C-alpha cells in the first residue's frame, strides 16, 4: 500500500507504525497464500486488486461518500440487514477481522478465553489499525453469542457510536416478532442517522440490489459443484470475504464476470481453479480476512474446498428477500422471512443447520466435512459434537477442528488434515 494514503490514515486516527506493520504482514501472507496458488481461476485479478487496496482506495471511496452526505455503518454479523442500510442512504461494511493484534491490550479488557474473532475486533480498535472501524458513523453490535453480547458492553466504552440490536435465540413466533420489531427499530435509527426516509420504492430498490449480489454468489456456489472445481476454495472464500467491503453493485458485476469466465472455461474444458483431490466442505465459524489458515492447509495438502457452511459463505448469503410487497410493512416482513432462516448456532434448537450441511455435502459432491470451530466459541463448539455424530451416523466422514488465529498449531493441523484427506481418497 502506497505512501499516498498515509495522511488519510493519520486523519482517521490510525497508529501509522502499527498499521504499517499490519499491512506488511497482510501483504506477505496474501502473496504466500493466494498468489502462489497454481491454476487460479481467470478473473481473480479484480479481487486481488480489491485486497491490495482494502485499506486504501476503498476507504478513500467511503470518505468521498461521506463527503456527499452518505453514512457508513459497520457491522459484525450477517443479521444486520444491508437492505435497510441501503434504503436509508447508508453503506454497510463488515468489521470482523481475522488476525491477532494488540493482544496484550485486549487482554486488559477481555478475558483470555474469549474467541479470536471478538478479540481481534478489539485488537484492531485498541491498536488503532482498522480504517473501517474509524470511518463508520455507526457501529452495530448484536445480541448473538454471550461473548459478543458482553463484549459490546465494553466496546461501548471505547467508542461513542455503538448501536446494539437485540436478536431472538429461538425461532418461535415470539422470536419472529422480536426480529421484526428490532428491524423496525433499526430502520428508524438509520433514518435518524441519515435523515433519509425509507420509502417503499427505496426499500424495494435496496432489496433488489442485495438480491442481485446474493444471486451472483449463488451462481458462484453452483459453479463450484462442477468436477473438477473451477475455482479453489481459497479464492471462493476471498470473494465471499470481499462481499463485506466492496461497493455492492461493482461487486455483483465482478462476481458475475468471473462466473461468465468460469462457465466458458468449463465449456472449453480449460483446466483452472481447484485441484482434483478429495472434495470437502467447511462448516462452522465465519472466517474474516485474513483468516485463511485452515483453507490454506486443506488446499496445500491436496484437498479441494467446494463449499462453506459459514456466515462468510452460504449461511450468510443463501435465500433472497421477496421484493413483491406493496407496502413498507410487507417488505419488512419479507426481510424478516429471509433473515430468520439464517441458521446460526446461537439459536436453540438449530436443526436447520445440520440439514443444510448435509444438503451442501451432497450437492457439491464432497467426500467429507471439516467442522471449523474457533476456540472458546461456545455455540459452534457445543454444536459441533452433535453435528459430527449426526453426520457420521449418516456415513459422512467428519473432522472436528478447534483452533484460533495463531500459527502455533499449523503443524499439528496439517498432520490431522492430511490424515483425513487420505481417508477420503
Ligand atoms: S449469524 S455466526 S455472523 S453471530 S465465533 S463471536 S459465535 S464466540 S460470529 Fe456470527 Fe452472526 Fe452467528 Fe453468523 Fe461468538 Fe462464536 Fe466468536 Fe462468533
């Protein structure tokens, strides 16, 4: 990343030395993990470019949007509806991060046994290295797992623009009503923030824009069912990660472009993308940039990841919002109808998630499931035990991994994953 952004970062209050350090690590990790992959799908240059400018050009764009009166809203969860943010004239960006930073500072305000995702967000805040956090006019927290719920109480002391959304834990009628009420409250909050009224037309247009983005990602997911896979799991994950940062319309076009090229490559039997090794799906906690550890191990060990049952993947992107409603209430109901289907492990019980893992496994022609749980993530780690049992009972080989963001266990994980892939051959 170039010198030209230094004054922008300084203006956002970033610690330039710490930020340089982070950018150096990110750059080398990206080159090592992504650019060295053999047979990359054609069209990945756009996503490489976005990543190279993730703290540069994209932040410059967001600052320009702000100058023109738009508001930037940061979120940590796929339950925050982009449709409502866009309809109110805002831009939504993801704030989750996938690297340890300023851990000594973090452990002064959070217990050591907090999951890496939460600690990382705090590390980026306390270490002053995240321009997305600093550019956000409003940060939305949500009452999902206990870790996040309580961490937001502390985050509220570190920032003055935190808004917390309540979420149901049970998918009952009352749970549905709670989500609907919370989405209405959020819509009112967005209107107050931007000064823009959410009208039927604006909301319908926003739904259309987000549906188009999701449709493009669904198209990508379907193409990955091809044998051999036309794209590596690492690259597909990257596209799903970029979905949380990029301008939605430009992103949709870029995903459709790469899908066009993949379709052509498949038709011409031009070999690219994933290898021919055992196909697996990954299921579990979301993987935020630059958390590429597990997929990199799987794919350098000869496996091919063909689907992610994750919020940075299918769990976060499947299903569309019905845009047919004629009134605001009908459109808001349709938004809740779509979001209530997100089968996060914070729900109890959560049978849909198991059904989705099975469906994804069969649809993609996978031979095994790797369950990815972040250490200290109660919801996913707890759920991983019955999920593994149920999958094994159905004859689906499953490997349960519990890890964090450090590189300490790479050797041990590699041995386990190689042994698992050997069984799948
Ligand atoms: S809808 S998965 S994005 S909450 S890893 S912080 S669960 S202790 S991220 Fe998530 Fe929304 Fe659910 Fe999706 Fe807690 Fe677990 Fe940490 Fe997690």
